[in-house]
C-alpha cells in the first residue's frame, strides 16, 4: 500500500519471509508511489492497482468508483471509493469486516485531513462526508503520522472539548512510547476531528469567527477550517 520508498517494504518482506503479491496506490504523489519501480524490480509482473482518474507512477490496473478488488492469492476483498479533493483522482480502499478497514491515503488524517492540492475544497468536504458515513468502528489507516500536530489545531477549533482532551492524552501516551496513533477508529474521528464535524454548532461558530462572516453550509465551513489551518497553523 502506497510505497513512497521501496526499502522499508523490502526489509519487512524479507524479515517476515513474505512475497509481495500486489501493490495498491491511493494517489499520484511521489511519497505514495515512489517505491513502485524498485518493488517491481524485486517482484516482476505483480499487479499495481491505482486511480484511473489521475496518472500515478507504475499503475497497471487503473480503478474507478465501485470497483471490487480481490488481492491475488487471498480472499481479501476491497471496494474502491473515489475520494477526490487532496488530488483530483484520489482513491480509498474499503474492506467490509468486523471491524471494517479503510486505507484512505491523504484524504483523512487522524484529527485532520489532507491539504487541497489538485482537487477542490468542495470535493474534499464531500469525500470526508462519505468516510463519515462508514460504520463507526471502521479502522482508518491514514498515510501519515501527523496526529499530534493536528490535535493542536483541533483544540483551536474546540478548546473546551472533553473528547478531544481525552484523545490528546491517549495519543500523547502512544507517541511517548514510540507507538503509532494510526489506525484511528472512525468513531474517535467523528467525536474529535473538526474536518468531519462541519455540522456541529461549536465548529461552525469557530469557523465563522475565522472567516468573519456567516457560513451557510458544510462545504463553506470546511473551506474556512482548511484555509485557517493552512494559513495560521501549519
Ligand atoms: Zn498526497
């Protein structure tokens, strides 16, 4: 999944005595597909699944919304979601199970979301709303460990949130012991991630405070939050 660099993947495969059967790519950025070529040198001919709506390096099997993907030599199935916004053709891979699993690339981060590069704010808002509608126990495998920095901005938006305080304590404990905060449970994101909470009165008020005007819908609230974080926080 999203090999930005082949070395860590090759080392892990060798340490565990595993063969690579397929590569899944969420979007075209080099830190998500820069390792494809090196992996294909070691595992020639394996399929590389990726977005049909944008050009990601090395993709052999372009996929669109609704495609069903079965990993070779296994019965693990994923449904493809097109979640544009960070880029114009960004995909996520959803495995329905107990719990479900979502590989969401740079669309959702724990307590944050990706920046808008080659998509639009309205698209990214809509894509995050689609993630929000998945079962609440879904484990979201975001592609970067940005959680602690993201929590700081979320606390600008909702400084009095008890849920967010607990989330911050839990993540601080994990990071102190060098443990990842990803995957993150969707239920925790729904409670704490401002970019999924654009219909919450407290979040709307904070976004309006930044924008200096009333914001009439979720997309406008989202755009104000994303712009606020880009310009004043990151
Ligand atoms: Zn990216």
